[in-house]
């Protein structure tokens, strides 16, 4: 709801509270979804490295909890972030860093069996 209204500050607060409750009750699916939500909020305000860290953690939680559908969705988001960062490095002529992120993108796409990406 908050994200649809572009209120990412409130959305981040909501996801952070969900994360705290999920950690307290050792609810791995809630943790994965909360980290995903935090990552998406960071992406929307162009904090790509913060988004990347949250989405990587979300993917770890989804894999740990054997949540295949969530892992696949999170992987798609993570691929998008890796691509965005890689393109930014490429545009700044930082080709080694760009290549590293394109390789990460490829790795995540392969692991999630996402042939389109």
C-alpha cells in the first residue's frame, strides 16, 4: 500500500518492523519477504547498493527456508539491480566493475533458472 503511494519511508518502516517480528519468532519466510521489501524500497529511491544488500540477504533467507517461489521472485529483483549497477559502471568506463556485476547477474539468473534474464 505504501509503495503504491510512493511513500517509501513508511514502507521501509513497515518492512523493518516485519523483519523485527519475524526474527523474534524465527519466521524465515517473513524475514525473506521483509528483506525483499526493504530492497525494493531502497531501489525506488535509487540506493542501489543498499537494495543489493537487502535482496542478497532476502535470497539467502529464501534459500535457507527452501522457499523456491520466493527465491525465484527475489532472484529476478536481484538480477535487475545487478544489471542497473553494471550499466552504471559501464557508462562510467569502469569496465572491470561492470563485468563483475554482469557476471553476478548471470550467476543469479542461472541459479534461478531464469532463461529470459
